């Protein structure tokens, strides 16, 4: 048959894609969704999108490209829910694999002694929550937002307010099924093909495509006591956060926010929280200052509410927040975990969801968090913020250092996430250029003065910066790449390796 008109005549290898026997199908047109993501700033159009119906589809696609060697310039990117920020799930002129088409076999819940759920890597966490709750179970470790895929979050870490106790999502995986950059299908775990298991966890899609995951579960609570208090003193705020993550039997979730110049802060909260002492709360005037919000959650079941309230009361008495700012509410476990979806719906209604998201996520060692706060909140950002700023500490002991994830080298480190939304075509302080400049000032300050800081959901533009990001782990990364993806076919959107230019050969 003749080569279809849309093929570049120069690259016969792409034509070869059509010779593949697939259970699913390849699409060569209308692939614009695969060329966009949540960041809304990078748009690399693939040559084709594979909609797999089986692991064999993924394996034969990759093996086919692997066997063509350097005769083909094709690369392959798995795409989960496309909620990356800087094109990490894109493959310019390559093949994007739509993992959401690949539901594989249905979810299988094992409610035994060590409960777990077997899921397709293309499954959304919100769907896992709905299904496991039917059996009174749920995963232990979450992200703040659940409309993300298992493969996407496990390729990064998957972190939220439960991480201080359970570690990130990549610390709560029993087993994975992975298709390597050679097209091999490998089952791996701590005790079987352990190096591949550790490579893909936090591996930024570099070492294999996760097709299935076995996620640990725990008994799910029915209700959550959701608490927020405010501080104007950063030292008291961090001291209380670090105290609360130091023992496991306190709260079940610890996070925090930074509010910069948020006029009418109190009223924004009134809508979703009942002020503990309404009269007192109305005296509090937050206008014109920086405030730090400590957010806690205590899981409970309806028959334990009195015991829980007593426990919370005694815990709160040990904290040094501004008394009139105690806000609490009681919600279902599902509503608490799906809380960011509420913000999404509000932003979508205002046409503010599909906008550029120049996010910056940093992991900051405890020893440097005060200098960071002083310079970034007190100077660089002093009068603006364009979205939530999240800040909370975690315990490194709950993170497995053998994974490909890079974290600061201290027992306690903070996640600080600048989740900005840019107003399209604005040239003001809410515009993309202004926010990118601010992000760069923050990064430059860290590079110059806070060497222990690492990016989470990292984005760099060249291999030298990646080498510096990985630090002593770089040799392990090179070795793993040479074993599991020697032609550097996988996840080109991360910009760590370039097909054909392999630093380890
Ligand atoms: C609104 C919002 C809130 C967020 N909140 C949090 C949070 O609280 N905590 C947190 O940790 N993160 C958070 N994130 C970041 C999120 O975890 C990452 O962006 C994640 O990668 C998105 O998942 P995804 O399924 O969209 O992945 P995609 O963006 O589709 O892919 C991400 C990367 O993983 C690779 N990949 C995807 N699927 C697979 C697979 N099956 N096998 C191998 N590689 C794969 C892709 O090639 C790409 O490199 C948030 C993101 C958004 C948009
Ligand atoms: C784009 C957007 C709107 C709200 N958010 C969030 N709000 C609160 N916590 C979050 N964690 C991650 N995204 C979050 C993110």
C-alpha cells in the first residue's frame, strides 16, 4: 500500500508503525490533546497516539521501535492524565501512549491481612478511592488532588499531608508490572527485579512504562475533623508543624499554606469553616500581612466523636496559633480527600482552570526553611501570590532512598509548592512573564544560597542541570538508563536524555 500522505517521506520507520498488529489502535490525526497538559505552556505534537487495549500493545510498540535502533528517531511517552506542567508527558514527532485508554484488567481488591488493590497504571486515584471505599478500605498515602493517574504520580512521588506518617505514594507500592525501553514485560517488587522496581518509582518515566500497580490499603475512616489555624510568626508555625509530624498518633494529615496580602482572609474561610468562636473570630483582621495556615485532619468514625474531640482539644492546647483563628469542620473522608476538586470546579466556572500554570515545587531542608521563608515570602513575593502556596514538613525516614526520586539530605524537609495560575495575555503581576521571573528569582536564590534545595516535579532544560539535580544519584540513573532504556526511547518530554546521544556509551 502507498505511504499515507501525512507521513514524512524521510522516516520510513514511522510508516513501519502501521505494520504493527495491535489489540488497540494508533491515531495519526486529531492528537492535539496529547500535545497539551495542565501547565498549558508546552505543546509538542506527536506523530501518533497509541490507544492500547493490552500490555502486548505497549510491549510490541516499544520492542518494534527498539529493534529499529537508531534507524528510527521515534521516542515514546506514556501519558496518564496529562497533568504535568512542562510537557513531561509529550513526545515531539514520537508516539504518545494514552494510558487512560489502557484500563487493562479491572481493579482487584484483596481485603486480607495486608490489604491491597491491583490497578491499571492508567487508573485515576479518585476511581480507586470510590472502589476501595465500597469495602471500607482506601490507600494510605495521597496527593491533594485525585484526578491524576497511578502511573503519573508513581513516576514522581505522590505526596500530600499523610506523607509524614506513611511516606509518599511510592512508599506504598507492593508490586509493579513494567514495560521496559526494550519492550520487555517485567513484574517487579522489593524482592523481585528490585532494581527496576526502585528505578521506576520516582523515575520520571525514564526506565519503563508502569502498566499495573499493587497499592497497599488500610481501613478507611468514615469522617474527618478538618482543622485550620493561623500564625503570623513563622517560627511558631514551623515549630508546631514539626512537633505534630514527630509522633504518629497525633493527626492523620498535616499541611500548611502561606497567605500573602490576602485581604478578607477570614471571610474566604467563613464559607467552608465554622469559626470556633464566631464573636472572637470577627475581631481578627488579617489584611495586609503574611499569615501561615496550619491545616490538620483527624480521621474518625461517628461512634468515636467524643473521644476524638477530646484528643483534638488536648493536641490543640499545645499549639501556639492565633487563638481567634481556630476554624473546624467535619466532612466525609471522600469529601476531604477530593477537596481540591471543589476548587477546580470553582476555577473552571470562572474560566480559570485551562490557563497557564507556571508551578514551582521545591523540597527544602529543615535547616534552610527559615532563610528561605525570610527571602522568598518576606522579599521576593512580599506583595503578590497568584495561587495557593503550600508548605509542610515530612520525615525522610518514610522515603526509600533506593528509588530514583531525589530529596534533600536531612531527616526533615519541607515541600513548598507555588501553584500559580497566570491570567492569559496579562502583562501585570498576574501575568505569565511576571510569575516566571519570580520563579526564576526563587530558583536563583536557592542555587546561590540554599544548595540543599531540590525541585519536586523537576524541570530542567539541559543535561548539566539534570546531572546537578541527581547529584550522587546520577551514576545510578545512567546505569539504570543503560540497562532498561539503552536507546533513550522513553519519556523525552522530561528532557533528561536525548535519543541517539547517550552519555553512558
Ligand atoms: C491540580 C493538581 C494538583 C496536584 N497536586 C499534587 C499533590 O498534591 N501531590 C503531588 O505529588 N503531585 C501533585 N500534582 C502533580 C502530579 O502528581 C503530577 O503532575 C503527575 O505526574 C500528574 O499525573 P498524570 O497522570 O497527569 O501524569 P502525566 O502528566 O500524564 O505524566 C507525568 C509523567 O509521568 C510519565 N508517566 C505517566 N504515566 C506513566 C506510566 N504509566 N508509566 C511510566 N511513566 C508514566 C509521563 O511520561 C510524564 O513524564 C498535582 C497536579 C495538578 C495538576
Ligand atoms: C490549580 C489549583 C487550584 C487549587 N489547587 C490546590 N489547592 C489546594 N491544594 C492543592 N494541592 C495541589 N493543588 C492544590 C490547585
